[in-house]
């Protein structure tokens, strides 16, 4: 199954206070490798951005005023994430806001069972440690220098790298292929099981090695 790394930015923390989504970012993964497919949009939340949220992402009411509303991009967004597992850091927050928006326009909620929460994975791997996205970037040496503000698409790019590390999949699996002595004849008798080049020592190197062993033996016995 393909996956989608997802992040949102909002006007504030709680949907109970009427806060809405101002940005959605998504990056599609196929076997943990980003494809060329992304989904990104800014949204007019029809609500003022709180001061704390403005400090986090920097999107002003003026900037968001001419952007599309959620109902205008909903079908495209739903189509993009359809039949894909969602990868989210602190999924409880993003799901609450996404499902709030979907419910407002009569669309089906996103099922929590179809979501991988990287915050939960990190909590299990590093109990008692800092597990924010920035902290995990630091732990895995992921360059997050361009994250001056919390923007959805940049956060998705960083989370993609962190997610791969959390799954211990940073290094590709080794694929040892047989080496054939004769490329035209690939019979089992011609398979070489070890592919490193063997370099034979010269006569001078052999003589030096013998002298070295003699000196070592004298030191051990006398």
C-alpha cells in the first residue's frame, strides 16, 4: 500500500474554540520512497489566526483571505489520500482538525486505523526523550535548517526522512547477486560466491612478514 505523509497548519489549537485549517501538505510514498505526487494548498479558514498560531507558521489573515475554502479542495484532497495509509506526527491533532472540516461539509471522516502516528512510534523507541519533529531531526541528523516556521510541506519533507529512520530503514537492504566467471555461461558451476578482489602479496612483502613474525616471537620468549 502506498502511504501519504501529511501535515496541517491551523488558526489555533482546539476545534472546540472554532479553529480551522489554513494549510495542508501531503507527500506520497511508494515503498518508503517519495513519488513525484504531492498535494499542497493554503486555505481561507473564515476565522482570524490566533497570535500563537501566527508565531508558529506566519500566515496572516490578509495572506489567507483570497485562498480557497476547504469545501473547494475537499474532493481533490480526498482523492489524493484515498486507499493510502496516512503518516502523521501527532496524528490526534491533525485528525481532529481534518475530520472537523470534513464533517462540516458532510464528508466521511478519516479512520484512525488507517493512520501511522510517528509520535507514538518515537515514544515507544525513546521513552522519556524529546520526540518533537525538531528533536527527531536532531537525533537522526536530518537537516532542518530551512524550517524557520512550521509550514506543512516542509514539515512533510522532514517527517518523511524521520519516518524512514524510525522504521530502521535508512540503509537499503543488501541484494547480493551471484558473480559469474563467464558471463556467457551462467551455469551453477560458474558462480563465484565472493566478489571482492583478492590481491596476492609480493615476494618482498612475504619476506617482510616472516621477519616481523620472527621479531614478535623473540620478544615473546625472551
